[in-house]
């Protein structure tokens, strides 16, 4: 008895996205069903190449179809297309081809916000996404050094420049255009103009994610960002001390005031693992940030361990996720946080129903 396309789709309705609680057919993930005798070929398109449950969904889909009478073989191809806000570009839009603007902030300096921003961007790029990194810390830009590219940007025309490229990322920073030995002493309107120029006069091109490294604290830059582009959400970086949580509350309150959703909290320098004996030392305490995030209903993206090689690689322009000298556990912590971030972005964007047509072939 030959299997039909309707039977295949009906079987796939048993496969649920664990975050959304809906089946992959109604979500529009199933893009192709091909049937050749008893052989079934599927193409399932997820909302991010960094999807942490990709292998799980593939196995469930193949198993569901394999149980149908008449099916002798099933092969599911897993692809990805990052969802954006669905906005239709209009004249005057800044960075119109960026699907998701992700702000990374902190209540205070010294928590490793730029390190987290750089490695989240690298990890998303490693997963297969098109990623840019905007260093919006106009007062203390550090991203060019951390990415090993400090050359001046190349002009496209009288009003536009190309972003620099480093390790597969498109990157722009105030540190690329100003004298590094002179302090930036600017009032709010000048800062606002600079942020709009970074977004509108840099030829970012098509990006799945533009990660934006904000200055520490609750100043002018987040406000300018919120007024300039539709920010998908914010990541807040903190350290484990109870005192640090006082500043995290301020940062979260700022984003909520600006109506920017909180995509998650990252606890940096979470613990120290001795490279000699392997013993773990919770130097700054343990569990406070995760417990507070749970109480506030904020996703906890992950805990990043404290390791000297993260600093060494950053000073040398080689982010931890790319540095072979960085322990695998540290790299995996960044990658897991990036995957969880991508998941939260997808959850936020999938409130809109899928409209892409299903391609059926027999």
C-alpha cells in the first residue's frame, strides 16, 4: 500500500517543538515532502542554525514517518532560516536587511560584557548564521582589539562605509574611526547621531543577527538604539556576587522601560576551574544570578567559567570560541549560551504564523 502525502503530514503533526508546544507542520517547518515508492524525503526548516534541538526533531520526524505502512526508508534534511520581525523596509529605515537586533548590556563595567558579546557573535556565526557585531560602547570600545582588526573602515561612497570583517563577522566600532588616545566626551545628542550613523551609514547587508555591545550602565546609547531600530531583545551580563545583582536590576529595569524584551541573563566568571587539579572554586559565589532570573521570569542563557585563556585570547584578537588553547568546556559554555539565545529569539519571533508555502512533490 503506497503512502500518501497527507499521511506523511498527518504523522509529522505528532512532532512538537518543545518550546512552542506546537507541531512542526502547523508552525510551517515542513517545507518539502517527496515520495518515491516507499522512500520518503523531507526537508524541515528550523528558525535558526543554532537550534539546540535540531537532532531531536530530526529523529522524531523520521521515526514518525517510518511507522507508516508502506514506508521503507525516511531521510530528513534539516535546514534553517532565521526569522525576523517581518517588517517591510521603508525609506529611512536603518539597517533594513538585519533580521534581529540583539543588545548586550550590563548594569556596570568589569563584568566581561564585551567578551560575552564577541563570543556570542562568534558562536552564532560558527553555527551557520550571518552575524554582525556593532561595538556601541562609544566611550570605551574594545571589540576591534578583541577581534584582531583595528584598521580604518573602507569607504563605499561619500556617505557609506563597509564594516570590517574578522573571523567571519562583520564589525564596526568607534575605536576604528577615532584617535585611540583621545577620550570621547560627548553629550547625548552627539551620541544619538553616532548610533544612527553606525546603523544607517554602515553597509551591513543581509544579517540574521546584529549583536550590539552597549556601554555599561543605563545611559544614552540604549535609548538611542531603541529609538532607531526595532530591537528584538536584550541580553544582560552579570557576575555571581549578590552586590552585582543590584546593578543587574537597574539594567533590566532600563530595558523594560524602553520596552525592549529581555532575551536572557548570562552569568560570566561564574566559577574558576583549576587547570592543574580540576577543582572548582566559586570565587564570586554561586547560583544567585540564576535564582534571581528564575524569580523574575527571565531566561537564564548560561554560566561562563573564569579562565585565563579567555583573557589571553581576547588580548591577542582570538576569541575564546576560536582559540584552540581555550578549554573545550569554556568554548562549549559560550556555544550553549548562544544556542539558548537563538532559541529565545526564535520564540519571540514565532509569535507570527508561518506563511511560506509547502513544496510537495511526488
